[in-house]
């Protein structure tokens, strides 16, 4: 190296050049969203790095699963057996209720709900960026994932797909600052909007009038308005309601029901076709073609 | 870039990228040091003619893609930090290891604040003191990273 006789443009010129590039990128990515398409390619390009980075964690997971003692396995087995019994009993009841519901819906001439297609995905990396809450999953365009697809875990809504790569994609969580999700209170059907706060265990609700019937412990479920998320999945539980009359609105905070910081497996949903309450009898008679459950 | 074992520079930078996105428990995660920044600063101090602002910008860009942040934010912050260090590399080289560590800490704090400020301009993020925890671990990491990378540089005679 020769620091006295420099080659190429000076450091200042380089800095100005790259800062200009950054400004352009920020403008086109944030304001114009013109990188949605290219992001997919970039995501596919860097996914080897993400797979490498998640190897130690997967090795530990594998070790924990394989180096279990006999006693642990027996305990777990018993636990699972008793759970299965409970679930089977519930499934039987559900079957009866489903039939009854279908009959009633048919009487009302409103469309019968169909089973949506589902797919299990595993998290391969979690973002270390403190300003956004995103995870990367091991499913991509090859599996038919699409942008804006709802993602749930066993206890509730987790988020939606943000960018789709070929073999991996990125999911933005409901706790991200930029995310909002339409919900209703399960108890009385009051509609609210749940906004992410950037904190992993908190959602806020703006513009809630003081007179709204909402109290601690209320379960908030998706309302299905907006068409992004299917209706009826649990989102959060109300944790604090402060009705300070000097403020224009009540301050409501809730905690996501899904363990957002302990996710491992998630379920991707394919939403049902949008249906209207005024649909005709012919719509109801269409054959059930696309209700095959994915792996 | 590839002459004189330059592939090792790229390799160390890739290892730093992997260390940056490796999943860790949430409590440890807040203290994750800035691996990429430390490695970049070492190479820009040792070989300022090979690793400079443009390299830093590309690494920042890769970080943006990996972290899913708005493209260009980490790239700009990284480039600016490396620019400052490259501008003063002859001074910083003569400092002792611990003095260097403190300077790297200041640069790392600047990096985090630059990222925060640009995020603040674009979205409504709120400042939490925990955003600056990585500065502490970066200061602790610097001497070890310095010694290891110097060993690598001498062993592979990267010029």
C-alpha cells in the first residue's frame, strides 16, 4: 500500500458518492416502495448467510431433542396423551357445532365457511435490529408464499409476510412500530385498532372513547376488516385501561397472546375467498376444491 | 480486492455478518457487539488503501438486507464511521490498544445514533437506553478482535 500517492477518487468524493446512493435508496425504498420486487432477489441472495447463522441454534435444538432422558420422554408422552384425549373430546364437540353452524348459515343464505389452506414454517433467523420486529422463515415463493399473507402461532396472530424470497421470506410481527391490525373485543364486539409499539410485549389502542366498554382481561380477536387477516383469531389481551378524563381518549394497552419472543414454528394461512353477505345461492353451491391442507 | 490473500478480508467480513444475525436469547441480544463495524474498522486502520468507504457502504447495505431495515440506513452510517476513522488512521494506529478501544466505542456510539436518527426521521421509533448497550461490548471486543485479526493479517501476509 502507498498512502502518499493515492489512486482513484479521494475519500471525500467517495463519501459524498455513497451518501448520495444511500439517500436515493432510502427515498426509493421508504417513500416509493420501489424495491419490493428487488428485495425478493436480495433476500434469496443472502439466505445462505441466514442458514449458516441459524446452524448453531438448530444444532442445540437438535441436541436438546435427542439427548433427552427416558424419564423426560415418558413424562412428555403422558402429557401428550392426556392432551390428545382432551383435544379429541373438543374436536367431537366442534364437529357437531360445525354442522349446526353450517345448517344455520345455509338457512340464512350466507356462504358456508371452508377450511383454509395452511402450511407450517420454521423460523430460521430473528432480526437483531432493535428498530423493527421481523423474523425470517424457511418458506418462500417455491412454497407459494405471497406478500401480506397472515401468519399465526399456536396462541394467536403473529404478523404478516413482508418480503418473499425463493426459499425464505421475511415476516413482520404485529409488535413492529409500523404495524396495525383491526381487532374487536371478543366479549362485546367493539371494534378497535391494535398498533405495535416496538416493545415485544405491548400493543396500544388509539382513539378509544372513555365510554367504551373495555376492561382488563378482555380478549381481542381479529375482526377480519381490511381483508388482511382472517376473522376470529386471538390477537391480544387487554392489560391496562386508563380513563383519565383530562385526556381526549382512554389509554388502552394490551399484551399479544402469542409468545412473540419465543416463536419457533408458525402457521401460514391462505385466506378464504372474499365473500359477501349478499352472495347468491349459486356461490354457495360451488364445489369445495381448494381446501386441501398443506404439509 | 483478491490480490495478496484479499479473500481473507472478505471471509472475515462474512463471518462478522453471520455473527451479527446469529439468533441469541433476548437478554443477551441487547448486548450484541457490532461485529461488522469492528472488523471493518480493523481493516480500514490496517489497510486503508484496500478497505475504505465503498467497502463499508457495501457491508452496511448487506446488513440492511439481512436485518430488513430500510435500505441505505446502515450503509450510510457505516460509510460515515469508516470515513472518520480512515481520515485519522495514522493517529489512531499509534494509540495503545485500550485507547483505540475507547475510540472504537465512540465511533460505535456514533454509528448507533446515526442509525437511530435516520430511523427516527422515517418512522416513529422512541429512544431507549438499551440501544446503546452494544457500545460497551464493542469496547470490550476491540482488543481481542484486534489481536486476532492482526494474527490473521500477518499469517496470510495480507497487504
